[in-house]
């Protein structure tokens, strides 16, 4: 059985201990995470789990038998520890009544290891240094408790004051504990102001096959409040040793006035009998009858003195020898070893269940959801960047085609209709000119040129009106591919405004600089007078005298002169000039406006769209970098938590498999033996007991 136990302990520790690394990694990530990061609430429970898991692994690996010692203040707990350990450990219990557990075990040298709730630890070599440290810590803890109470909070050191001392480990050289692996666990005295409750402090020992020792002085044995918390011990431990500390030197006064041994000294069993009959509670009686509780009267001062002086075993008080032997038998029993296997597995599975429960909590779910949201946003931003790149390479010509066709059609229609009107107006001005005395220059520059300019402006205005109607539509008159309108909107681009700005940026239409109707003065039909013939004046000379210089024919001509000199041929010629000009003006105007509202507008508008889309890229990249940074921060906590959850989940079946492998050993364990409520002196034996001493055989 012991060989199997050693194998089991090695496999158990090798299976469970790696989880401590994952918990430590997760705690480091929590410490480094920002305050607003979901999951930081796991700090306290994970530290608790780390502590309990390490305690369990250490206990199983070293095959330690925890022996918890309870009792009121000044009941003799420290004396009992001296007697059991065979070494002086009283300085531990003489420290201020700090609400923490003290673990006393064998060691190479005397040292004191103080571990806080936040996981930090410090080693002391001198008991007085430890006492000074705990004295300061006692005041700090009291202040933290008062602060919590003022806020109406139920004080929890792990949450409200992680710097509080959780446990003190005492290593004692030359102790009889070295031969057994037993660890004495001293608890703070009952009724202390600052205790957190045995239920919390003894959590590490639930389902841990540990036993408890309850020490009480015979003077207080019959006080009801001494056993007020005893029911908690019955719920936590399967075996409790009740040691009644008696004073073997106590004296009473006899009827004749002499000092005689008290009943406590002469018949300690009678004191226990009276307690059983008169003061023992019903639960305690049932536990005693079931063998769960055994009682022993013992003079602990004499027992400790004999142990520290290495005196012969037979000089040790009989009650203490009986207690020691029964304790040793229990720790070496098959049922204890079977319970050690079974309960360590149950404890491990409980801790794994708590780990999985915490890691499946709402805070972790929020962290995972936040990480999923960030991943979704990051994927969207990356896709958006790709869409921007595609849009920058996009051929926008088909997008503008419909709108530009509408403008072109309207320009051509308006130019044609207005051209007919222009022709009539120009022709009417010729008739008006023949009736007036104005010069030819007045007709060309003063009448025809403004009409031509007005014509061009009116056709341009028609194009602008059509442009405004187009850009005023919901889609701005553009046939954008699917998804592009939303992309443009997300980029902050206002299509109507962009088109308007593009048209404004084009400026004026590049009209031809010559706007006058071309009239060749030298080709105007002209009649010479008799005087012109007599004077041998050429037609060119006559024209110059009539119209003025060809470059500026500004000589006023009376209406009669025009009729006489030009007549119908001259009138017809001017009409032909107007008709020819108008025939060339229409396509020229349409072509210029088609270029203006077509390729030129397209180039400027597309350039503006691409510039604005390109300007959206740095914003997207900034957003992407922010999301990457956020994802890294969240993943810095989510990844260790995910690893911890996976490791914990994988350990559950492995522990179950380990338990099945040792089921036979557990099943083969002998049943628990019956115990009695008595303090019988042990009989001498030839071999040492499980605590490393040579006991005497009980009679």
C-alpha cells in the first residue's frame, strides 16, 4: 500500500502541479492588464485557487499528514505542540493572536516563512523578528477590518486587504516530526476579535484526510461557550482528538485542612465522565459514540517537559501517551491512507471545478466577447482598406457616363433650338442696320457679338442646369457599383458637393477669343457711283471710303447710301455671312461644352474622389493600429485565461483515470476501527510508533 501511495503521489503531483504555472501566468497577465479590462475580477479567486492548489500538491507530494490544533486562548496548544514535536515551538503560539494558520514541520534549520494573501512571501530567521513583523501586521489588519465595517462590507482579506498574512510556516530542526511527515497546524484561539471563521481558514483541509486536535483546559471544560464552534470541526474532520489539559499539581483542601491531590490529578477519567454525563452536547455525544471523537486527559506541561528533555517514555503522562499512540495509529492506518488517495482526488476535482466555474463567469465572457468584437472590427477595417485600394484603381468613366450623356443631349438640344433663334435675331439686325446710319462695325461688334456671347452663355447655362439636376439626384447621377456608395459615405465624401466643387474648379469655358461674325469687307457686293467711275476709284477704294478700314469699318453710313451702294446683293451677302457663322457656331459650342462637361469635369471629379478616398486611408490605418493594440492588450489576458481553462478541462479526465488506476488500493483498505471515550495508558511495544517515539504497551 505504501509503495502504491508513493507512486500515486508522484503521478498526482506530476498531473496537477503544471496547472500552477498556468495560474501564475494568468495572474501576471491580470496584474499587467488595464484597470477597465474585463477579467481583472479573477485576480482574487485565482490567487485563492493558486494557494489551495499549491498546498494540495505540496501535501500530496510530501505525503504530509496535517494535524490541526484548535482550542481557546491559553488552553495549552503551544505546550501540546512542544510535546508532539519534541522540539520547542512555543514561540509560534506566543505571538499576537493573528488570524492565520501556523504550519510546523521538520526542517534543516529553524526559519519562519510568512505568506500573504497576495502570494508574496518573506523568510525570517529569528522568532523575535517574526513577532515584531506580526505585531505591525496586526495593527494594519485591524485598521483594514474597521474600514470595511464602516463601509458595511463583510471583510474578506483576499479582496479587501491582500497584504494580510495568510499563513506562517515554521521549520524546526531536530524534531520528531522528521520521521513522520506530519505537519502540525496551529489555529488562532477561539473567541479572538479578528478571526475570519474556522470554515474559511480550514478550507485547505476539506476532503484532505486530516485530523483535528481540540485542546481545552479542565477548568473550562464545562463552559458552554468553549464548544460553541465545535460543530464546525465535526463537519470538517472525520477524526477529532479532544485533549483535556489537566494540572497534575493541583491541590484541594481536605476536611481536616490538609492539601490533598485534586480530583483532576487523582482521577482525571472521573472529570471526563462527569463532562460526558452532565455537559456534553448531543452532537458531541453522537460523534464520540461513532468513534469520531476521542477524549484524553493529559498533563501537557509534564508531557512537553519530558519530550524536550528527551526523558524516558514511561515518565510521560499516561493520558498523553495514550493520545500520542492513538494519533500515530490513525496516521499509519489503512483507512487514513485510503482516505488520503480518495480525498486528495476529490479535493483536486473540487479545485478544478472552481477554476472552470470562474473561467466561465460573466466577466470572462465579456472579455471573450470584447475580443471577438475587436476581431470583427479589425477584419472589417482590413476589408475596408482593401475596398479603398480597389476604388482608387477603379475606372470611373462608366460611373459618370449616364449623367454626362444627359448633359450632352441637353446642350445639343438647347444649342440647336437657340441657334435657330440666334439666326433670326441676327437676320433681323441686318434689316435694322440697313435702315439706320450706323457703321458696319456697329452691326458686327455692337449687335452681333453680344448676341453670340449671350447664345454661348445660355447654352452653358442649360448644361449647368442639367448638371445640377443630375447631381441633385439621390445617387448624384452616378452609376456606382454595389457597395461603393456606402464606401464613399463612410469615407466622409459628399458626392453632390464634390461634383459642384469639381465644376467650379474647371472655371470658365475656353471659348474662342473671336466672337464676331466674320465679314470680309472686300467681298461685300458694292455699286460705284458715276463720280467713282470718273475719278477712277477702285472698288477697294470705294469700300474703304464707304465702310472705313477693313480692320475697323466704323464709318457711319446713311440708310439711303446703304440702299444705293449695297442693295439686295449686299443684304444677301450679310445674311450669308450670318448663316455660315451660325452653322459653324452650333457644333463648335456643343463640342466645347461636351469637352467641358465631359472629359474635363470627369478628370477633375475623379481626381477629387480619389484624393478624398486616399485621405481616408490614414484614418483607417490609425483605426487598424488602435484595434491591433487593443487586441494585443485583450489577448494578453484572454490567451492565458484560455490556456488555463483548456489545461483545467484536460486535467479532469486525467484525474479520473488516475483515480481508477488506484481504486483497487482504496477498496482494499481496512474499515475504520471503533474508538472509545477513554484515556487508557498505552502498553509498551518494542518498535517505535508512527510519530518516531518508543511507546509503552497499554494494559
